[in-house]
């Protein structure tokens, strides 16, 4: 999952100069969408921050200190963000359908982590799903998987 993310992170860690500009934009866009999912209801709770940190550390294999830096920076910049089209466009250009579906699944986990899906969160998920060209059926199945995963982690 997220091979482009891992590949680019390895290049950054190894100080390689040939990092594609589009790769960096896609990586930034992924984290921005996760933060947007966490903040769309007006606040970013500790559960949502912890979930994003867990994703960055466990799934994307970032060092915990680096993950915290990236998350803090993205959160501080999120107030300036006024649209999500460019973020989803960057992701669409660089990732295949399954990878985009995985991102949507992570977003579902974040918006559902507090066991409440408010109207703003539901609207965001419908918009992002459409902008990532994810079918309604796949989005619904992704939501169900996220609910099951969160339910299993709370047992």
C-alpha cells in the first residue's frame, strides 16, 4: 500500500536529489486529506490525531518524531486550505484505483473514530469519493470495513 509514499520517503531519508515534484505533492495531499477528515467537524480531537499518527507510523513506516512533525505542520497549514480539488487531483495523477480506495478507507476510519458521523463529515466523504473517482459501492464498502476495523480495535 502507498508504494509511492514509501518510495519518496526513502529518497528523502537517503537525501536523494531526484525526488519527483509530483510525488511530493501526492504525499502532502494524502496527509492533508487525512487532516481535513479530522478537522471538518470543527475540531481535531485527540482520537483523530492519534489515528493519523498511527497511520503515519504503522502503515507508512515513518519515524514517530518525523510523523509528529509532519502532522503538526499539516495541521497548522490546514486553516489556510480552502479547497480539496487540487489535493485529490495530485493523488489521482499518482495513485491507482486501489491506492485511492485505501486513502478513502483511512479517511473513513478518521471520521468514524469518534463514533459520530456528522453532516459535514458525510458531505466531505461524498465529495472526496467523487473527486478520487471512487464508485459509490466501493465507498460504501470502504465505510463498512472502517466501521468493522474500529469495532474490532475497541474490543
